[in-house]
C-alpha cells in the first residue's frame, strides 16, 4: 500500500477520536448540525485530497464543494478556520497559456480563501450596516502596508509580476482580515469562529503527537502523490526526536498554530460544561505544543498565559502560584525518567542546539548593519550583501528566522513601522475595550482577554520565525478578530447609552 494511503488510515482514525470526543463539548457552544456539517466536510475534502492523485483535480472538485458549502454556512470565518489546516499549503502555478509564464500560484489556503472568504467579503460590502473599509486605523495601516509592498515590488521585478504579487496580498492579507473584522458581530459569532480554530488545532495536535511518537510525518507523501513538488515538509529532528509538523510544513509553524489555539481555548473552555472535557482539551493542546520541539512557540504560549492572567481577577496570586509551580517543576524534571531530556530542550536552560541561539544573535547584528544602509525602504538585494552571505547555512540558504528583521530588510523601517503599528493599534483598542466591563468575570471581557493575550503571544513568536506557510494568514485573521471585538464593544456602548438616554426621557 502506498505511504500516503497508509498515512490516511492513521489520520482518519485520529480524526475520528478527536471529533467523537469533541462533539459533546462543542454543542455547548454551537448547534450540533453546524458541528456535523463541518466535520463531514473535513472528512470529505481529506478523502478527496488523498484519493485525487492530482492537485488540479483536487482544486477543481474542492472549488465546487467549497462553493456549495459556503452558501449553506452562516459563519464564513468558522468554516475558514475549520478547513485552514486540512492539507499542507503546497502551491502550483496557474499556466499563462502563452501570454505570460504563469498567472498566479494556487494552494489549498488560497482555494479556501477564494471560495469562502471572497463571496463573504462581497456580501459584506453590500450590507448597509457593514463598516466601510478604511474607516478605522487598522484598516488604514493595512492599506498603507499593501500599497507600500506593491510599490516596492516594482523595483525588483516586472509590472506583470507586481500585479501577481498584488493579487497575492489581496487574497492572503486583505480577505482574511476584512472578513474576520466585519463578519463577527456578537458573542455567538465569536464562539463559533474560535471553536472552529480550536477544533482544527485539536486535529493538528493529535496528528503532531502521533508523528512525534512514530517518527513519521503523516502528510509528507501527500504532495508527491498529488504530483506537486514541495521543498517544505522535510524530516527534522532535535535531541534525537522527530519534530512534528502535521499539515503546516514546518515544526515551528505547527507550534505557532497550537500556541494561538491555546490563547483562543482560554475563551472557549469557559463554555464547556464538564471539567473533564476542558482538561482533555488543555492536555491535548499541551501535547501538541510539545511535539514540534520548537522553543519559540513555547515561549509564546507562556506569554499568552501570562498576559491572560495579568488581565484577570487575582493576577498577583496566580502569578505567584505559577512561579512556584515552575520552580518546583525544574528539580522534578531532573529526577523523573525522560525529564533530563525535556530540560535540555527548554530555552535558556537546555544545551541542545544552542548554536541556533547564536545564529539568531548573529542574524540580528548583521541585519542591523544592512538595514542602516537603506533604512527607510529597505532593499530587494539584501541577501547578496557580505553580511547576509556570511549567514548561509549548511543547506545553502539564508534563514531569516525573524519576521521583524525580514520586514525591515525588504521594506525598511517604514514598512516595519506600519506592520507594528497595525497590531499596536488593535492591542490598544482591545485594552481600552476591556474597561467597558468592570466585572472581570464578564464573558465579553473574557473574550477580549483571550484575544489580547493571543495577539501578544503572536508578536513574540514571530520574533523567532519568518512569515512562512500558514503563519501570516493566521496573524492577519487574528488581527481581524481583534478589530471585530473592538467594534462589537463600541456597538454595545452605543446601545447602552441609547437605552440610558431613553430611560431618562421617560416620564415618571
């Protein structure tokens, strides 16, 4: 039996376990019919991917299926999140039929965006109660970033390729942000969307644990079976153990997604009735976070939990308990079987692959030298500079494992400032929105705490990784969720003010 079909059997079994255990707690948040429809769609598209044996056939059949599913879906972001990590984000060029070399690159993520988010964006733009794009600061900063990226692309390539890159920015950057920021309008919408992301991450987590345990990348053979070459998805190890990647293509990308899911789970779990279901979900995400053996996401997950605690009730007491638990865990790990290996993997404590930390330090030092030559708008040929050439690794590549440095090198300090300002404005907006709920146990405040902590964690993690595979589409989407939350709180404030004014005007 071919490897990809053997892997399919394992994947289907693991998915059945997750969906069976998750069905009851999921119905505490959403209708059972929505859960079953999305679950069946996940299974159907997975089977299509593994049995199609041709990526074009998968794209064509998937487009039909997704177009039908989108019409029946009440929450497009929930559908998008549920299927976002279905298969690896391999890309194929659409032929130019003799006019140009190729039109655009298509992948599962872009197929999903075009079939689910594009119709949703069009429908939202026609609704009178949808805020027009450009009316708030995150919109303006995002638009400015896109314009700058398109303009700077012209200096290194042709007009045709610039148009191609503009299309990519619209699909990969604008649509996830726009639909997320406009389509979620009340708490039920947020429950639905965040639960979908968490469920999809449960699947990634259990698959990642299986890959780690069996030393087998379950999706590694799929791209070859579909006739698509893919440079990612290679076997990587750390400390003698396989670094799981599931469908994300990179171990650190898997850890990043699971970290984001942990942040969103902090909100979702509050609505799950049975404690055993909450504990199982938390345990699965913790195991999924460990499986990639990526230290950046571990730090990010710690930051997410710390930020969530800091904005809640009894923060000081909980921080003390958390610190005591951390202090006690270190000596405990040194005596339990396998604990020494875990200690060696920990950032700032362990001694496994410490050269990666040295590489990152050198990357920062050399990048700062290159940035100083073209500080405002960067340069397109920064990789050819002597400082960057000295960073070539054994694979013959220059791995810029820092999203902020990558932006500063390509787009200069102007591009970096727009990127940072976009998320900073959203974080400030969420923090101000939390003040509308003096009760720290209010569910609206709980949602804001979860989104605030998740965004802070994302900004920490991308300091350790470039924006590869699914990483950017996740942070643009979560940014959109933050804007949707800010708008929801503003609507609540206006409604409360109107009710208060009407009450005062009523005759006594």
